[in-house]
């Protein structure tokens, strides 16, 4: 398994936006109790622990907690699933990240869909790179095309999700990699 231990720094507007989104979710957790457990103190504590583990690079811990939370997430399932997929991606579990985001990206719309596609595209790109490193051009090409399609949609539909240009840079890299496979 390929490990990615780098931790992105949230800066400026993007960082404030992520913090605001976390605060909104935490507030939503406090008022959400549909009998699924998503509004319980235990669920809130698990969420805080998982989120902290994700943000501090403790991906295995975050993965375990998010996986445990999913069956109890109720109306927050798509958000927990997205964060779980992001944690899987960061831990190098690219195939599992794809599994978590494949259906999620199909069931969501708007920015929620784009967020799922961002993780999906990144995971496909990373698996494509692994396949190319292992001299498996056909599999690498399949993953690169899937990554390109996902990232294209994100950049077209929600360019504000790429405030620093990381997805655009990844997309440019994919284009070069696909051209070299022709």
C-alpha cells in the first residue's frame, strides 16, 4: 500500500471555508436525532475524533472510526462517507476510496457530487500511476481516463473547489500521461 503522509495546509479563504463547513456539520450533528444515532453524544465524539485524526494525518485511526460511524450516520451518511473516502485516499487505499465515492458521486448533485468526484478522480489518478509504474499500461490508461472524466466535471461545474489549482495541475499531468500512452 502506498502511503501519503503529506498534510495539506488550509490557507486563506479555502481554510476558513473548510473550518466553517466543519462547524456547520458539528452544529448539524447536535440537532440531528432521527433514531439512527447520528445525533448522539457518542456519534458527535466519534466524528470529532475521526475528523481530528484525518486532519492530523492519523489515517488508519480516522478510517476505523469513519467505517464504524457509517451504519449510524442517518441523514449525514453522504458527508461521513465522503470524509471516509478522503481519509482512505490519504492513507493510500485508493481502491477503497473509489468504492466509497463511486456510488456517492452518482447519487449526489451539485457541489456534493463535485466533492465526491474530486476524491474519485484523485484516487483513479493515483491507481493509474501505480499501474503505470507496474508496467500495466492498459489498466493505467483506464484509471487515467476515469480520473480525467471526473476531474473535468469538477473543474467545469465547481471550479471554486480548486482554489489553489491542484486539480487543474493533476488534470494537466493526466493529459500528458495519456498522450505518452498513445
